[in-house]
């Protein structure tokens, strides 16, 4: 109680991301403070730490990598997964790189099953020092013949930097009839990746257990088909969903523990 908000702001703005994660459990006030935009900017300036999105108009460049690449996935810590552009590949074989543009550090990682075509990728940093991360890749054979779209399925491979190897799950990830993952990047919250599906359900992949679930969107939105768009976001450590209509925007938040949606703002 003796610590003012300004004093807490000053102290936490100099803390590591790991310590900030712990401090968010102290109280709701501290939790909200660390998600404030002004706090993130001050923390980034004082600690030289990138957390959140990379600004495409910034001076950060990928020219330090060996050849042109495209970004496959990114993390809140500024770590990127990149793959060499198809026109510069040797014998058509992709090359995967994990890099940190702010420090120009990079390393090449082993290739996954290259005869499988990448459909979606996601990445999460588990520890910053020493760095440990996991990559989840969904793919399908390039020459799989005629596919039954009524029961779409993908193979899943997980790369763990601790073992420095890809591991393919025994069972394919199967989706409901006539449903697919949307093209938007995954949203990472509390060790799980989330994608919106074409029927507006939410596909969740849990990297710690290598399992997946399909979640419903808020019941009050299930009957609404007139939104201009619906987009998943990370909001104060929870999964959020932004729904835009012609004259308003709604923010819904799902409590990760209870898996219940609540409307926060309109």
C-alpha cells in the first residue's frame, strides 16, 4: 500500500520480462499496469527489450540472414521464424532460420518433412535466458491426390530447441466437416495457440500436451453473420476477440481457466 502507482511503474519498467510475468500475479492493479501501452513503451526503452509486435516501418531488417526470406511466425519477444524464399532455394529444399532482428542473431534449424507443404506455423518462447522455444507446424502432403473436403485434416510437427529435432504427432489433426483454419496468424496465450475457423469456432492447440480442442465463440455472436470481420487477439494475458460492425466494435474476452466469454467493451 505504501508504493504509489508511479513508483511501481518506475520499478517494473526496469524489470525483466520473466519478473514482470511474476509481478502480474501480485494484484489486479499491477497486472493492468504492465499491459498499459505507455508502460510497454517505457519498458522497451529502458531494457532494450522488444515485446509485442515488430513495426514494419522500423529500421529493423532481415538483411543479415543468408538470402531473402519470408516470415513464417513471430513471438512477443521479437524472435522470428523465417524460411528462405522459394526462388533462392537450392534444389527446391527450404531452409529454416530462427532470428532476433534487434540483435541480428540467428541460427539455422533442421528441416521438417519437406515433402509436406506448410499450411500454418506458430512459435512460442518458453524461456529467454537461455533461449528455449517451440515451433508448431501444420502441413499436408504436396501430392495427396483428391482430398475429401468434408473431413479436412493436417499433420502436426513440433520442433523443440531443447532436443533440436522435429517430432511428428502420430494422429492427424481432424477438423469438423467443411471447416478450415483461417489465414490469420495464431494468437499465443498461456502456452496455447488459437486460430479462428471458417465457421467462427476457435481451434486451440496446446503445446505443453500436444493436444487440441475446438471452442465455441460467445453464444450471443453465434447468430450474428453481419460483422465486417472477427479477429482473435491477446488481451491482458487472455484470449480476446474483436468484432467489427458498421458503426461499432466489440471486445470479448475469454477467461482461460473457466473458458467463459464476457463482453468487455463496445
